[in-house]
C-alpha cells in the first residue's frame, strides 16, 4: 500500500514535472526548428535562454508585471538572434563558431547585468488551476499548469501547419533545402534566414522567461544548465518536425523531472545520477538517431551540421 | 584591391611574390585578431561609460592586475598554465575540422580521477608511486572522455560540438556523485570534497618562481603538438582529413583512426590540466574544478588560429585578464562576470573579423585564399 502510493506520487510528480520542465525545451526547440529549417544553425540559444531568464526576472521585478518580463525576454532574445542572423551572412563567418561565442557572450552579459537581481524576488507568472475537480492535494498541485505551456503547444501545431500549408512555410523550407532555388525564385536567402533566426531567438528568450519566472522561479547563475543546448540536439532527434519537437520536449521534461520526483518521496541516493539523466538521454538519442553514412531524413539540405 | 601576382610571371618574381604572399598571410593572421581585440576593448569601454564607470581605470587595473608587477605576472602565469592545455584540447581536433567545446568535462574528470586514485595511497605509499598513478589516471580519463566523442563522430556521425558539451555536464555529475557520496571527506563539512591528496604528492613550483611546473609542461606539450601537427606524417594526414575527408579517404588514409587519436590526444591534454589543478593548486577535487578553464581555452584556441605555438602567448594574455579580474571586482565594484563578458565580446568580434581575411590588398590581395 505504502509502496503503491509512493509510486503514484512519483508518477504524478513526474507528470507535473514533465510539463513544467518541458516548457523551456519546447520554446527553444521550436525556435531552433524554425532557424534550422531555413538552413542555419544557432548554437547560441543557450546564451539566449540565460539572457532571457535574466531579462524577464529583472523587468518583472522593476515593473511588477511578469508578462512584461516575458515580452522583454523575447525582445532580448530576438536581438541576439538578429545579431546571429546578420553576422552569419558575412562571408567566411562560421555559424557554429558564432553560436559558441554567442553562448559565452550571452551568459556573460546575463551574469554581469543580473548580479543585482539574484537576491530580490520578482512577481511570478500565474498558473491555471486545472485540478479544481479533484479532492487530492497531489493531483491539484500537479495540475497547476502555466499558460505558457499551452502557448508553446499551440505554437508547435501552428508551426507544423505553417510549414506544410502556407506560402511563408514553403519559402523557409525552400531556403533551407536549396539556397540556389530560393535565389532563382527571387527570394533573398540571407533575409529569410535573418528573419527565421530572429524569431527563433525570440522564442528561446521566452523559454528563458519561463525558467526564471515560473520554474524553478528565481534568477540565479546556475539556472540553466545546458537546456538550450539540449533543445538543439532535440530538434535533430525530432527530425525538424514541430509536432515531434513537442513530444520530445515532454520526454526530456520527464527525464529532467525524475531526480526531483524521486527526491520528493525520500529517495535521495544517486541524486546526481538522476540529474545527469537528461544529458545521458540526449546523448543516447543522438547516437541512436544519427548515421555516419547518409544525411538524416527530413534534414534541411543546407544545414552545416548534418553535412 | 586587385590581385597583384598573376600566373605567368617570370619565375624569380613569382617566387618572390609567393614569399611576399606568405608573409602577408602570416601578418594578416596576427593583425586581424589584434584588430578584433582592439575593437572589443573599444566596445567594452563604451559599455563601461554607459554604466558610469571609467574605462581608463578599468584598463589601468587590468594592466596592473595582469602584467604590472612581478606578483601579478606570477598570478597570470599560474592561470595561463591550464589555458595552454585546454586550448590544445580545442586546437588539435580543429586541424581535422572538428569543433570540440567539451574540454571542461575532460578537465574536471581528469582532476577528479587524479584525486580519486591518490586518496587510498595517501598515508603509506611513496610519492614516486602515487604521482605517476595520478598522472596516468588523469590523462587516461581525459583521453577516453574526448576520444569517445571522436568515436561517436566517426562511427555514428554524432555532431562532436553538441556531444562534447553534453559530456561536460555528465562529467560534472559524475564528480558530484562521488564527491558528495562515497568519496566525500567527512572532516570537511563546509564544502563537499574528496580527502586531500597529501602534501608529499603535490606538484612543486618552478625554482625561483611562484608558478607550478604545469606551465613548463604545457609549453613543452604545445611545442611537441605543433611538431606533431606540422612536421610529421600523422599531422599531414590529419590536415588532409580536415581539408577534405573524401580526398583523405581516396588516398587511403585511416580517417577514423586519425579522428579518434586526435580526440584522445586532445582529451589527454585537458585531463592533464585537471591533474595540475588538483595536484598543484587545490590539493583535492571539488566543485571548484569547474572554474571555466575549459571554456576560456576555446577562446584561446580560436584567437591563436588553432596554432599550438600561438596558443602559448595567447594563453598568457587571457590568463592576465583573468588574473586581473579579482582586482577589478574589488576596486571598481563590478560583478565577477566582468571578465567573462569581456571574453565573450572578444570571441564574438574575433569570429566576425574572420570576414576581413583577404580583403586588404597589402596582405597579398584577394588572390590568397585562407
């Protein structure tokens, strides 16, 4: 009996955790998906995520409105993305290396500007109490879901639909698959990629806002530990399909929630190994889904990382 | 902006032109990164002005804290020693066209392995036994760690940039697992650490200096790896592979072996850096091993244009900036991330400056491809 209720608690905590932990993954991976579909890779989204988290927390604290913080994080992220998009169009500039540099620069800038905001507590994002029908406290707390999660879910469907059915989706896919074709059709390849990277940066910034304003819910220098980078790997695993990105984000969220969920029922042994679970999972997924011989199915042909 | 040397010029003139172009290209590789550093200095000054701080004071403190006194020079050299190793960890695979950014993982794991091996021997074994064991453990764990990245790259086509960084997080988790669990020193309640490795097993200082032997080892290693990559058959094969994998395969070069061995060498360098951090500075393994030397090493390698010899002065330059960080923090009331921000800015501008290559006619014109 005792063990069974323990299992229920772990499963509920993992369910709730999966939703909570997956939201930043979702936003970053959707942004990266759009960027990569246009034929460019932005490894700097880890820096964008951390900067977004800092910006959201600072603005929310100064203005008292967490939603303004989310907007600020998005705009900050868009600036980072726009810079990446602009610089990569210059000849001889390597998009992967610029991404690494932006990762270090973004975290550096966030730590520098965010120093005064480590102590004070900013207003958080409200959550929707979807567990009103249940008497159980555990179920209620598990169903406290942040609206951003639903925004992300809608965004995933929207992006999936837009890639298939709209003119803009077609332009982005064409630019990613063959720059000469896009050029021949009269579209500016650099302009399309610039826009795609900027919007991708916006999305990653919003993901950062979720980290600092909802879960874990405070700005600190150890806030993100590779989530932005894992999201990039996740896009490869999801084969550049926004709907699969959504599913993969949930899976990663569940893996990330495993450690804390076990801790909530008193299993603290091996906490650090469970902490490593998302990274190990990402690595295994990359090993399983990559191939040395052919390029990956569904990969944008212009993408430097799969060549 | 026109190309001066053309095919069909008389042989002596062509030879002279070739030499001019070579010198021009080398000068280009020095002048353009220097311009990027200058530009980042100017941008950072503007940033300081916006914040209401004095750029003059900042650069004066930077000079004084990094290179101004003999004390600051020693501090600088102590910090540049690990940077040489971690930059080599980036530069060696870069010759094969790989971007490995997880050197920090091999660094942490190497340091931890060295401490973990030493602890059971501390009280009874002679340093002549313990020290080689520590070095072997550090080098082997680093080599396996990054070598595995190479294996994944070659045999599974896994992107090495992403996998190496993921493995950094895994390395830190492994160390934390042991340091907070089985190998934790119970007499040290404040900070989870392994037991100390013992004074007898520590690496001493270079005579006459307050700098440990790691600096000398690092310089020797950099020279050795320069020779390996530029003056041996192995290095030649590695550079062909980096230039064009298909051509290398067509030549019958063992591409997979080259990739894995280069990655293992790289990891061994970073692991050795971790060994010196434990055996010369910390005396035990704990979370302060992950102090970012591996990440700064990436910047060093890119600034040095992946040239092992150039890594030595660039490491001293960035080690000086890091050494001045504490002074700047205290005197100007700036956050500890100041140095990180300046480094990030330099890195971004350095990569942006890549676009300038071949644009100046006085470096040999547009004809010279990099």
